[in-house]
């Protein structure tokens, strides 16, 4: 009865996900047991299905297992054995029926490797306590080889294809699609596992970079670096992109040069972030300095919208040749440059690396998807990808805007008097008569008579215009007077 209840629960879950079901049972795993010892607890496990394939760099997930002390272990088939270094994995623990689901990247620590089968511990993951637990894995990563240091890799079947990236981007980790959700349920102290295939979004092309916006001058030259990642995905033609989760590493750096030209740089801080960008979000630079210009941009932009920036020719060429579809503006950092002349200089900046897209929420043909992503970890170079990085560019924009507003103002004045030329005619006549009255005193008498006539004309017009109102007031007063007398 107990096993039937477990099977029924897992079957219902897999029915919700769609597709088939495969299940297995392990004893609770630990750091002290090997990969084969754990896997061979399943009578259906056949080690012969996982041979070493010399030179093959492919990796795949065989199974997962929960540990005795809240650990999570992943069993990996490394086709080439120890020639590859498995590095991290993307996992979502949210139930498939939840509207808000998020994937996170976790580092992997190798416990042991036996032939082509490795056992790895997932670091810094907190297992949930529900009866039914989910481990939806989109992809697993390995470190690149020397010949892949400037390539983006995509797993196509069992082969690895790569294409050289422009603009100095490099990849630190290469992904392999898993697209399986593992489920664990505990009944009477026994954990039963099942797995189910899921949908993912493979990133086909990708490029990372930054745009530098001047904030103007304070005590030093201040700028804002806006970090972006452009991508395309051939499996889905996205009509509207609503949300995206981006994971990356940041490092703060400083450089100091003394008055005699001796300089050194050092890292001041570092960390990693996972951020969610939404299509309605708008970002901007501080622009708090002298001659600073306020720039704004959407967190999610189409490639066409992004190309309206003043980009370098190399960046524009990369967009055209690779067909990027969408751009995520996911992070801003400060860039400061203090030039002290004979006193030396100080520069502070941030470097961003290991950029990977974890999730996309998007619409295709009226259907909204919220899916995990298969994407490499990629780093841009340190050069901004726009041409207007000079702090004077902001001042020039402000000056051009001032000139434009000034011209618009006078054009408005010109248009007004073009449509109402008679006002200028009257003013001109009055000015001419005023000047003539200086030389011909008799004109002063004429002006006085004209002015008296104008005043009487205005009074008559006032009485005519206000007559209905004065009539209503008079009637109200009469009615009020009668009421007072009758009282």
C-alpha cells in the first residue's frame, strides 16, 4: 500500500508535467559513499550503459539524491572520464504549477569519479521540507578547454559545436542541456525518485558588453556603466519578452598612479548576483555632476531599439551578422576617474563576468511561457561599446537641447504673429502715431479723443456683455427683497 501511494503521487505529478515516468530508490546518500555504490542500489542500474568515450567532452546527469544532512548530490556521466571538469548546475525547486518559478546556479564539488561516472555535491542549496520535492534541472556546466576559450558552446545531441565570438567575449563555463525535472517523495523514511522531461529555451547566439554614460563632473569625472547581454533563441520566435533572470559575477577594482608615473591596481570587493529584469522597468544614470546628462533606457529592449544607441562599428556589425533578437540591460556600476596632475590619478571601476541567462518569461502566438534557459557563462571585454563616452558629450547634448528649445520658442512666436498679423499692424500704427505726436502736438489731441472713444466703446461692450448677468442678479435681489418684506 505504501509503495502504491508513492507511485500514485509521482504518477500524478508526472501526468501534470506530461510524458513518461522513470523511478528509482536510494538509501540516503552521504559524502562517504561512492557514485557506483549509490547508483547500484537501484537494481535496474547498468554501469555498462556509461562507457568512457575517449576525447568526448559531453556531460549528462544520471540521477540526483538527497543527503542525510540536507545535502543534494548529482550523479554525472562524463563521456571522456576525467578529461573534463564539471563546475556548476542550474536547478529550480518550485513546483511546476507555480506561476512564479526561478532557477539558480549552484557550484558543484566532486566527491569521487569512478570511470565515467562522477558524484558531486551541490553547494549552498537549501532543500525544502515538503512531502514532494522538485529539482528541475535545465543544464549542467563544465569548464572550457583551451580551444574553447573564446567560443560559445551549444550541446547538439552528443556533439559540441562552437562559434567564435566578436568583441573579445570569452566563455568560462559551457552548458549541456538536461531538461529533466527530478521529484523526490518520502514515505515511511524511504525516498522514491522519479524524473520527467521538461521544456527549456536554448540560447543560440549571445553577446555581452557595456555602455558608458557620463554623469558630468563633481570633484572628478563620474560615469555610469550599463551592462547588457544580447541573445537569440532559434527554438522560439519571441513576440513579447516579459521577464528574464540573469546571473553574473561582479568585481570592484581600483587603480592608483603617483606623480612620477608609478601605478598599481587591486580588487576592492567582489560578489555574485541573480537579478530579475521586467519589460516595464526603466533604468537611468545619476547625472549628478556639472554638464551631466540624464539618460534612460528600458531593462528589456528589442535589438532594433538597442541599436539606436551610439554604438561602435564592431558592436553594430556583431548585431547584424549574428541576428540578436533581444537585449537585457541588467546591471549598472560606477566608473570614476580623478586626474590630479602632478599629484597622480585614481580610477575606480567594476568588472562583470560569468553572465548567464537562467529564465525567460515570454509570449509566442498568444501563449505565455515561463521556462528555464540553457546558456553558457560569458564575459565581455572591459571596453565600453558606445562612442559617446566622453564627459563633454553630455554637455553637448544639453547645449543642443537648449538650442533646439530656443529655436522652437522663437519659431512659435513667428508662427503666432504669422497667423495674427493684424496685432502687429495695430501695434505698428500706434507706435508710428506715438512718434509723430512728438513732432506734431495736434496729434496728441487726436490721440486723447481716440482714447476717450476707445474707453467709451469698451464700456458699452462691457454693459452689453454683462447685461444678462446683471439682469439675473437684479431678479434675485427683487425676490429676496419681497421675501424680507413679507416676513
